[in-house]
C-alpha cells in the first residue's frame, strides 16, 4: 500500500470519526437530553440496544455513502491508480463479502453488532456502568460512533477501490 493511499485512508477515518461524533452526538442530545437515567441493560429502551443498533446501522449507512464516493473519485483519477493490487484475487478476505455494496455494508454491520457492540458493552460493564444520564448517553454515543466510523470507513474505501480495480482489469483494452 502506497504512502499516499495510507494517508488518504487515515484522513478518511479521521473525517468520518469527527463527522459521526458530531452527528450521532447531536442525535443523542436531541433524543436523550432530558433523560434522568437510561439503564445499560433492560427489556425496553437501554444503552445496550442503542449501541447494538448503532453498530448495525452505522456501517451500513457508511458503506452506502463511502463506496460511491470512493468509486467516483478513483474513476475520475483514471484507472483507479491506488486501487491496483486491491482485488478479490490478491486479497482473499475481500472474496468473503458480497459484491453488492449494500449487502456488504449490512454484512459488516451484522459483524459489528455481533462482535464490536458486545465488546464495548462489556467494557462499560467492567467499568461499573449500570445506567447513564442524558449527558452520559450523549458522550457515549458520540465517542462510540466516532470510533466505529473510524474503523469501518477505511475498510469500505479499500473495497470500493478493489471494485474499481477489478472493473478496470475487466474492461477491454483500447
């Protein structure tokens, strides 16, 4: 992976982190600002369900936004330049995900909900959190969303580059 590509992916991750921190923090503030306490675990509304939902939907929505943007940018650059070397043939882990980017986002969201959310909730439990007030929920949702976005955005960008590289390699020579 080139230095330029690494730099671009880091900038995308940071941009996604800041954007999601602000967006999801704002949504949480609008939703929970008056909450006296929301339990970590409960049958009804709770921090755990919100965290699991965020873990599912944030990667899906991120994939739906990032993939077309990165594809368009790579195609505008010519042949996808930085995408060379990132194909399903050269990166076996890419073969495990659907070619359809909406299904790809859903697959990553399901993995995130099954693995990342439980790990995050376990950390809260280990820290002794049993409930959060409105301010705590806002901070938690903002930070969690920012970190999750920073993790998934570069992954989706690389898959989008792989899509462009594959389509360029399948195009007839002129």
